[in-house]
C-alpha cells in the first residue's frame, strides 16, 4: 500500500518579505521562515534593528537581508519592491495601536493607526502581488491581523476597525488572486508579550482581565505564532486561502 505523504513544510528556495521585522512578532516570523529554509528580507524603519536581526539569522545558518523601509511611504514601497526579485511569500506584519476610549480618539490617532494597519498593508500586498503575477510566481500572502478582527475590545475602536478590515481584505484578495495561484490568509493573535504590548501589563487589573479571557490562562508568546506562519507559507496549506488562523488561546470561543 502506498500511503499519502504529508506535504512539505519546508520553504527552501523561496523568497519571503516580512514587514515590521525588527522586533517582537515580526522578528519571530522572519526567524521562523528562515528556519524553514526561506531567504528572508526583513523590512522596518529602524536600520539597526533589522541589521542585527538579519545577522542573527545568518549566524544560525539562515539566509536573510535587511531592508530599511517605511511602509507608510507608498512611493518608497513601490521603489523597493520594483528593485527586488519577486517574492514567494509576504508576511504583512507592520502595525500599531493607540488604545483610547472611543469618545477621546483624535483624528491624529485615527490617521496614524489606519495609515499603517490598513492603508500600508493594502498597498504593500498589492505591490508584492503585482510582482508575483508579472514573474509568474505562485505564492502565499499572510496578513497579521488580530483576534480583534473578529470581536470588539474596550479602547480599541480604531484598531478593531483596521483588523476587521484586514479580515475582509484577506477574503477579497483571495478571490482576486486565486486565478494566479496566490493564496491569501491571515493570522489573528491574542495579546502577545512584545515590546509593543509591554506597557499594557503595568496595569495589573488589565493584565488579570486579559489572562482571564484567554481560556488557556496565559499571555501569548511570539513562538506561538511561528508554526502558523510556516504552515500558511508552505505547501502544507496548498488548498487554504481566504481563511484565518486565530491564535488566541480561546478568547473568541465565547
């Protein structure tokens, strides 16, 4: 009897772009892709961080290079993508938040969050997808969304707006890009311990409430997301598009 073989989770020979890759979730996802064999381009605004991260990946035997880029500068994004060979994988990770009660949100808050979380994500994905199609490359685009793309949250009206938008973008992109063999999915993390979220945990009541809502009883770690991104980027997810993996410890289960 010839048993079916599990498709490979390896990414050898593939090129991946990870935005917001200098620290936290982005750095972990870049490391995960490199550990699976991909050549990873780490993009972020802070040159020192991505140079150090790329060097650390190479020191472990991986393949990586830094790309200093502000993804909200769409002209710079177009120039950078045009100057590089087509990618096989995009991890659209760059994002931000300014927690604030709905009644206190300013126009500057709204513009800062939406310009990065939604506008930049949209056009980075479009640019990478255009190059994939031009080069005849099938590929995988992974948006880093949030559990807040599926529920609401106190003091997160703008953030929820953007992440619900990313979920809709994921599904609509998947439909448009399927004829080109490009898959589009998202990952929706719960609260992950990173430099971005570190200030939140100074509020012990907020910390306790957060852990209570995460049914597995702990905050997420960046390692919790690494398997999901490798899976979605690999041939093991060849028939998965327009979907999301919610890595939330059960937050959205009720």
